């Protein structure tokens, strides 16, 4: 079972790394030839190729260069140092988490309101769906600058963007989830003379939990994107987004790639954690894995 | 308080709209046309009330325009600087977004068709594709700007990468939904692999493909705008946003966001219309 799944995935990963190495060699080769020409020397392909893997500012850094950079900036630096990627990742992560928690709570409250009120349902729902089609991220720099100008700096503006991005998927998912109990179960609750609150806590909420975790997976990924983009307009102070921007200003490609890989690892683990908690909760609630 | 009468008028309008909406929502008309009309009126009235409240609060309390400009001021800016907004729209949307969207979706679709032929590759690519779809791909923007220069090509490249994976994952998933009965039927007709693909499995996959197209239409616009934050010629929606923010011309930023929202909603609507005409057989489109 595991063998059947792991082998194809490992093959694809190996293929990606191979393509990456080939791309690095191909894209960086021209620079080596130019260097040699400048000092009036001829280099053969076999001489230039190893050098393409160890350039200072390559067009595309080789995977091991990025790995070394990540190792140096995480394990070998103290966590409080401004050169440590752990420090920058922590800054981004704290904004992500704050925004994610706010966004989820807000989304759930909104969904509960929509489920229980026809007016809210009819007037808000079309706007929530329309808002999904709008590139909300474009507002990010404005929120940051405007909040800065009235003296709110640091974590809160970034978390605001994350909140904004993460509450839509949760609201939409929860409206679907809270409305998902079968008519037969709702009728049963009616025969029990259950109050609205009882229907909510004993029927609607438990049925909605799987929907909640599915939307939370989307929400936490969106939240991280929001935090990273939120770090761009403040002028590259701290955080993974700031590392990306600083790297692009100074042509430090290795730095960009390592920030990118760390962001990817962060996103992957956050989504995995939410997924695992969801699966665990589903099992505890006696639900079968779909 | 700078303009209390306006504030009061707007609050009264808001309350009236709220009251009307409560009444409208409780009605259950017999005729379907009337029901559709009511369902359309409620959100429009809600939006209008929100705009009125926004106008009333910003003008009534004299909120600094740097913080939040009133809608009337934004609208004035939109009508006054149409040529700038059009040039930005052309640079970002007509060049970068459309080129990148077409290439990314097309490539994702082609790779999905190729991968579909082999269970081994399918098992390998699906988990990786699902993982990559959740990653902050937007981060490759600075790299693409370095590789492809400041003009729209680099933005299109970001859009290609962003739209590729959702399309790939959705198409591969969609190609698997055709049921065994239908496949067996095609088999008894002695249909070839390609006939099976074009006459059965691709049509069955269409709801999934359109789902990807919808997700991608928003992603593409976001990708192009954010990529412009990393370097651009002096035109483009992302450039306009970051430049005007620096000069605290917040009304111009809102005008650009309005254009982006309009473009996003219209392209989404067009795709949804196309979907309804192509997947007319799907349960969600039947019986309307």
C-alpha cells in the first residue's frame, strides 16, 4: 500500500530535482562563458559545468546551494539574529496565525448569522460569492500603509489582511456545512421539541465540523499568502515577504529561493497540521474516513 | 461632526433599506419571476445601503480622505482618470493576465491529458500537485521579474505557474469521474482510447475543468497585480496601487481596485455563462 503510493511520488520529486539541476546548469552556463571571455580564455563545457553549481549570484541556484543556505540561516544562526530565517519565519507565522484565528472566528459567526436569518442570507450571500471573484490581495498595500499612517504598526496590519483572506472560505464552507443536516434529522429534532440552540449544538455544529476543517485548510494557506504579501509594502523590514523583496532588490537569488522554500515548508506543514487535527476529530466523533 | 444632516439622511436610508429587506425576505411570492426579482433586489438594496452608510460616515464625521475616501470621491476619480485606468488595465489585464491565463490553463490541461495515460504518473503527480496548489506560489514573482524583465512577460510567467497546478489537479480528477457503466458502454461500441476521451471522459470532466477555470480567473489577476509590486514599467494596476499609495492618493488606489474588482467579476461571470451552456446536462444546471 505505502509502496504503491510512495514510489510514484518519490519518482516525481526526483524528476523535479533533476529538472532543477539541469535548469540551473543551462541558465547559469552563459555567465561562465561570459566570465571566461572577459579574461580572454576559452573554457570547455566540462570545465564550466561544475562552476555553474557554485555561483555567487546564479540565475537559478542549484538545489544544494539553497539547502546549504537554509541550513546556514536556520540551524547555524541564533534564532534572535536578524539573519536567521527562523526569526523571519516566526514573524510571518505569528501574523498568519493571528489572522487565521480571527478570520475563522469571524467566518463562523457570519455563517451562523446567515443560517439563522433569511434577511442576512438573501442580502449577504450574493456579496460573499461576488467577493470571491475580486482580487482582494490588491488591497493589501493600502491596508498596511493606511493603518501605519494612523499609528498602527507591526503585527496587526498584516494579520488584518490574513483575516480578510481567510474568513471568506470559512464563511462559505460553514454556510454549506451548517445547512447540511438531512431533512430527516431536522424533523427528528422537531419531534423532540428541540429549541434552536439545541438544534444548533446537537445537530448542525457536529455535521458542520468536516466542512469547517476543509475550509480551514484553504483558509490557512490563504492566510500565509496574505501575511507574506502584507510584508511587501512596508519596505522589507522583517518576515519572509521582506526577505523576498530584499533579495530581489540586491539580486540575491539564493536568498530568494531559500525564503521561498521555507515559506513552502511552512505552508505545507500548516495545511498538514489542520488536516491531521481534522482527521483526528472526525475519528473521535465516530465518522468514517471518506 | 462636519455634516450631521447628511449623516442622518444616510442612516435613515440605511434603516429604511434594512426594514424593506426584512419585509422582502419574508415574502414568498407564487410566481417565479417575482421571486427572482426579489432575490435580486435584496442584495442590491443591501449594497446601496452599505454605500450610503459609507458615504454618510466618511462625510458626516469628516474622516480624513487618506484613511477612507467617500464613494462619491472615488467615483469622481474613476470618471476623471479614465485614460490612466484604461492604460493600466490594458497593461495588466489584456497583456499579462490573458496571456498567462491561456498558457497556464492550456499547459495544465495538456499535461493532465498526458499524465492520464499512465496510472504510475497519476499517482505520483496528484499528491505533489495538491501540495503545490496550497503553497504561496506568488513568492516566485521576484524570480520571474529577474528572468523575464520588467514588462508584462514576467507577470504572465507568474500567472502561468499559478494557474498551472489547479488546472492540472482538477482535470486529472475530472477525467476519473466517468462511471463504469458508461465506460463499459463505450467499450461495447469498440471505441478507441481517443474516442473514449473526447466523447465520454472529457465531457464528464467539464465541471471540474470549469471549477479550475473559475479559481484561476481570480488567481491570475492576483498574480499579475502582486508581481507588479516587484518591478514594472510605469504602467499597470499593481504599479498604480503601489505608486499612488506612496503619494497617499487613496482615492486613485480605490479606483484601481474598483477596476480590478469589475474585471474579476466580469471574467468570472463570463466563465460561469460558458459553463452553463457547455455543462447543461449537469444536475446543478438542470431544472431551472
